[in-house]
């Protein structure tokens, strides 16, 4: 059964997006999709979590315009060069040509930072920490894929901060990483945090830290990024403040974001051949109650089912009383990933119990109606922990040390991630990527083991010179 999920993951993913009613891909513009209500509820639950984490850490939610004047957009040359082939331009208002072209935001630095120039006057105005959750537009010329590679990113959470020193900005990067770790831990999405090599960092950033996870097909997906912008944008947009010495100084900035890819990862890492397998925290329906009717007792069973729902209090519970066979109901809710199924039939009523079936393991268990809510909550907690452990183990089992180019190729071929020492030279990295046939994902923030002689003992697998760091090599979406 796992054959299709692992070895035909692409087809599994496309099928489950449709059958589980996550998004509808039939909108008549490539790369733009419609959220089904069920998928949108998962999205809302995800956003509740990230909003809570950001609000608790002193961030404030704001909202900036979608349209960016061309002159503002083009101020930061390095940044714009990274997006110039992806921008949608508005050139007309009705039938009249506009005097100034307006960009649909691919990301919002050039929309937000002109306002930061107005807001920031003195060191007492900082730190400033704002975020917004918006849609962004990118003319994606590669193969589009639902929730992964889009032309309209409908769930773009971006945070932007301003600080009075580089050290404060660096600490903010660490705080952002900690927030994202907490976020992904809650969702049970396993991750690797690495520093992007200079050629792959965010345009205009001093450095970029990234979160990646791995899908069943062995490809990695970037699911979050954190950027230390230094003074690059503050100099471009003239964001200055009066420091403690009474002098004017350019501010220091960071930004960090996540997108629809979080939901794609949630579906992929916890799924199986039966369909979705949702973490209870974000599942629109945590428990579905199926009445098991027998001739002549339908109304009595329905009455007990309603009582069971009441006993479960604030848990998200749905009663499936459709006039179809129970097996068809089981199938539908398995595809949709509902964490727990509760069956109520005549024998269960006689014994003052219900039958529970876990989506993650298929385990069936009779549960007494006495203290039912506590028992169900405990099962949901167990499901959460099992899903988290299972996903984390899969990621950890996919990472292998590579002592040579050949090792790296074999690891990638086995749908894994190669961990290898690197000398730090761009020419060597290019040779490694060409030889292995894939990409350097990121640089790990860890020390090389002492000694030399291959493996991770300090010798670059590309040129055999002394290595300066450890890199991850993987296939990427």
C-alpha cells in the first residue's frame, strides 16, 4: 500500500489535493487555485498558530498595499534583479495607460520600507516588529504545482523588523528561527535548518537561514526562510534614526516568511496510501461520529450519537448521518485525514461505550462513556505524538554522511540527503553539483569533526582540500 505514496508520490499528491477537497485546480489561469472550504479550514487553523506565536513574541499584525510603484520597486537593484523575471505589472487603469507602472507584490520589502522611513525617527522607535498575511504574485515560468510552486501565493506570511544595531538584528534572526521551530514542531513537520550559500541567499540579504523538509519522493522543499538584511534596504530607502550619541545612523533590518508550502508539507509528510492523516491541532474535524444503524433502532442510535457529541464538548466533532453504507463513510473520512473515527451501534449503547478507530495506525479500541472526553483527548494526544515521531524519524533516516562524490550520488539515488564536507570555494561547489547531479541545499551551522582523511573528518569531497564546513546536498522542488 505504501508503494503508491512513496514511489508514485506525484500522482498521490495531485489526487489527494482533489479528493480530500483541499484546493480546486480547475481555475482557468495556470498557477492560480481555489480553496475548498475543507482546505481553507486547515489553512485557518495553521494561521491561528503562527499568529499566536508572533503575537506572543511582540510582533504586531499590519497590512500593506498590493500595488508597488515602479520607482519604489526598482530602488534596490540587487533585490529587484532576483525578482525581475517574476513580476506582474499593472499598466492600465480601465482603458487609460498609467503614468507609473504598478507591480503586484512578489514580496513586500519595497512596499513596506518606504513607510518604515516615515515611522522610524529615533532609537526609541525600535525594535519595530510587524507582520502581514497576504497574497503575493510571481510569474512562475517553471512547472507550477498546487501549494508548492504558484503564480498566486495565497498564504504568504512575512514579518519585517527594524533594529538599532546589527547585534539586535542578529538576535532577531535567532528569535525568528525559534518561532519557526516551535511552529513546525506543533505541526509535526520535521525540518533541517541551514544557511543558504551566498549564491542562493535572498537578494539583498547579508545571509539567509532556511528550513527544509523532505517529501516521500526524496525531494526537499523549502518551507521557511529568515533573512538578516543588515543595512542594505535601510540605505536604499533612507531609513535612519537618531542614535544615543545624537547622530543619524542607518537602521538594521530582518525579514522572514512562510507560505502555502507549509500546508503542502503537512499533507505530504503525514500522509499514507489511504490519503491524508492530519495532526489533530489543525484538523477541521478532529473526530467523526458514525452511527451504526440496525433496522428499527435508527432514532435511538441518533439520539445517543448526539449525546456523545455533547459529551465531547469543544472538540471539533462531526456527525456523519448520510444515508450511505458505513464503509463508504469510513473511506471518505480516511481520505480526508480525520484523526479519529467514533462508531456508535446498539451493542456500544448497551455497554455504555463507543468504538474508536485511529486514522494513523488503524487501531480499534472500545472506550467507556464515563470520562469519554478525557479518554478521547488522550487518544488525540497520542496520535499527535505518533505522527510527529514517525515524520521526524523518516527525515533523520534519510540523511547520510558522504565521504565522496560517489557516496553522494548513491545517497541521492536512494531518495536521501547527503551530508558532506566542503572547502567553501564556489568553483568546487559547482563541480560537486554537476557531478552529483543535484544542488547544494545549505550549510550546516556545526563544526567539522577533528582530523582528516575522508568522510566528515575535514576533507572536501570535491577537491580533497581541507574543508571549512558541512553542506547538505539534495534534490529540490
